[in-house]
């Protein structure tokens, strides 16, 4: 049986060779062509937000647990932009992370300087709009319709 969502995974690599992924869930009824086009569009929106480069992407329709790689000390890939979304109709949350988030996306004044992501930045606005367009969801298929928070998180 199919999971309630299909998964688009963009794998990015920083200058140390460390990798991490942007994972976005979309409706399981999406066609291969739709998911492929969504992955390419998503990659073009993530690229200007990250100091890492896209090395591959894949689309899958079943859930597999994969052990994450271990990044080198000080690798840019360790600093992810975390975007928390909500399906406001039912109050269900989910997240999307962008590895090696660019420093210029962070707010520079308090409160939140160096931690909060500027939600008004055009790159963030474009990413959020695209995620809504492709009906990105959490793993339960609850479709996002609001960005609740965005911040930088160290993943060491």
C-alpha cells in the first residue's frame, strides 16, 4: 500500500563534501511527471538560499528509513534553515529544512538576530509559494497552507 504522500528529496553537498537533504512530501496520487517538474522547480528555489549545491534528486512513493551521513566538523551543511508549516484547517504541523542556509537570509536585528530567517526575503517567499502550489504536506498528507516559523538550526 502507498504511503499517504510521495517524497521529493533534493540532496545537497557543501564544499567539504558533506551532504544533507531537503525533503518535501506531496500527495501520493501525484504523477511522476508532476513530481519531477516539482523537484526541478524546488531545486531552483532552494539553490539561491543555500551555500551547498544540488548533487541529485529523487522521488519515491514509499517510506524508507535511511541513516543520515555524518558531516565534517565546521561543515556549512550542518546549519539548516528550518521552515515550520501548518495545515490551518486541522492545526497539523510539518517542516521542510534547507541545508547550508545562507547567512544573508537571517535577520540582523534583535530579537532573533542570526537565528530567525527573514520571511519577507524574496527567496523565502518564492519557496513558500511553490510549496503551497505543489501541495507540500507532512508525512500524514496534511497539506501546508501557512508558514508558522523559520529559523536556523545547527545539526551537529
